[in-house]
């Protein structure tokens, strides 16, 4: 058996040699006192790249999204988000548990988008019976829709609508650099309308740990207190931030390679009898495959592929997810395809 080909997620990458070296040499201090120079540099660099006033390093995307929600909103307020969004689906209801916020979900379309009409309908009017709408939370790229991208014009329409109703806006931009790469724009253009943005260094960008939350100075200052409350105040975190800086400034430039690999994989998988790929959703580094006509369900495929050295995730009864990343090269993609073809019946 050859080496395992791991297509489960873009979080499975190992730090690059350059990251390891930077981590070993990182200048550090106690970041709870604001004295870690490497963390400070990472936060400044992130804020600059995203066009925001300030940034804060957090251990995970989940914590970044949670802090954003509870900083923007007070107890009993509503957060509008997609019914398939990561914040609703995969974050253990954190903002509801910790912040006593209410999730107001709206159904995304096939490409992970919600419409201005849906947002307008979801925003509460003034009425003694209603909770107050505090925040609109969007996701770009949209994970459960297949890594799909919302463009600048659509983003602006949704944010303008929220702001004109006194509602704040947050972007769950775990993979926002993939979205900007797909659109061929700078990431600051894509996030310009948002009051806050969370993005992950540990997804396609290859850092071992960490995310950033960026926004206005006073927002980040308040967010720091919530980070401490949640146990996210780290000490010599510059060791992690050193890898994060390379992820942010270097690895963010190579994502088109992952997108090309995903397209190649999608085209190949779509030709396998019984498997179907909605090619319109293959925009970034993910491929979702419908197994309905293959005679096997998602778990059957996942187990069978694992026995044959290919790791993937089932994300629904008949739905597989393949994710490309920088630890896989062209040969790995072709080998994974060959394995699927061999196993199809
Ligand atoms: C992974 C992910 C997160 C959370 O990031 P973690 O670092 O795993 O907590 C948030 N949003 C989206 C869209 C994600 O894919």
C-alpha cells in the first residue's frame, strides 16, 4: 500500500519547514499583557491586509465567530445566519449558550447564497413581541454548499441592507482567501462592508493553529475581554503567530493551485458511473459528490476508500466531501481518482 492520501479537509496539512524554522526563532512575550511582538505583528498585518483597524489572534475559528457574535450583540438579540452555515451547524450553539443570543436561520440556495429579500424579511420590525435583530452573519466561502463564493456586489447588497436597519455584519471568512482567489480580487475589497471578519490560518493556509478576528479598534478592545473570559488568552503565543505570519503572507498566494486540483478531481469524479458532481459548485478547494446512483451510501464509500488509502468525509447520507490542499500534489489527485474508478461498480 502506498502513502495515505488525505482529502478530508484542508486542516490536515503539516507546518512547512519555513514555518517550523520561524516558530523556533520567534521572538515572544506574554500576549495577555500585549507583550508578544510576533502576535502583535500578526494582528497588525492581518488588520492591514483585510483593511480593518485592528486584529486579535484567537485559538480557533469557532472562538473567533463566538466572540464576534457576543461582542456585537447583547442578551436576547437575534443573529441572522444561513441554516447551513458553520456558525449554526458546527459551533455547538456557542453564541446561544454563552451569549444568550437567538439564531434566526434563513435557507441558502444551492450555491450557499441568501437573498436581500430573505434578509429584509428576517430583520425584525419594532414590536413589543419581537426580539431585536443585532447581527447578520455571512459565510464566504460557504462550506456546506461546497466551498462556494459570494461576490462583492452581492455581499455589499446584503451588508447595506443590514446597516440601513441598524444591524451589524460579521463575516465567517474561515476560507475568505479562497473566495478572494476565486474572484481575482484583494481580500480587503471582498470584506470592506463587514463590521468584523473571522478567518482561519489553519485551513488552506497551512498554519498549525489559529484564526484572526478583525474589525474596528473599540470592537477588538471589547473582544479581548471576551477572549479572556472564554479562556483564549494565550501567553507566548508568538510561537504560533510566527507560523501564522507565513500562512498569511505567503501561503495565501498559492490557493489557485488547490482550486485547479479540485477542478481536476471534480471532472474525474463526475465521469465515474453512479457518482455525480454539481460542477457549478466547484469553485474553490472542495468537491461534493452525490453517491445516490452508485449503489453505495456516503459511509460505504468513506469506509471503502479508507481501506484503499484515500481519506474523505461523508457530509450527508449520500454526500461525500473531498478537499484539496498544499500537502497533495498532482500525482496524489490522480492516484485518488484511479482508486475511486477502480472501486466503482
Ligand atoms: C472550520 C470553519 C470554522 C471554524 O474554525 P475552527 O478553527 O475549526 O474552529 C468556521 N467557519 C467555517 C466556514 C469553517 O469551515
